[in-house]
C-alpha cells in the first residue's frame, strides 16, 4: 500500500481496512516498523476488551516478508529509469496501472476464460 507517511494512524487505518475485508488473521508478519507494531498492539487491545475475536500473533522479522516483497521487484525495475515522481497523486496512479497490468498478465483478476485484451478492455471501459 502506498502512503505518504508511515505513521501509526496510517498503519491502523490499513489494518482496519484489511481486517474488515478479509477477517481477523491468526498471525501477521511485519518488518521492524514501529508504526506497524504500535497499530497492531492497539488493535489487539481492542480485540481483547471487546471479546469479539482472537488476539493476533505479531511476528516481527525482516526476512519473513521477502517472498511478498519479491513480487514488487518488477515495479522497481520499471520506475527506476523514471527518476522518481513529482507528485504523490501521479505516483499512485502510475503504480496502480503497473500493478493492474501485471495482475492481468499473471491471471489474478478472477475472470477466467477471458483473454488479456478483453480483461484490459473491461477494466478500461
């Protein structure tokens, strides 16, 4: 997720949105970010006091997310020659487009049986 700041409030919003969409996970592997740790600890406190779910196990390791991070190498390869972005909005729009193109190429959009062009045309229209 692209964000302008890596703050505790931004991490809390991200985890709330992810949990609202996918449910409460058993464990989460994060890097050494203090913002992620603080937001998950506050989320665990809320889960503990409300009694609505189980507590999330927090695993802090810089090595466990390597396979997930490897999926983003293609973005770095494309954006490196661009010499950066001038505005956050243009960065977000460009990176979203690159992600969608690779999702179509990898067949991750869930529209099986459609050609890549038809998937692109359906998204563009």
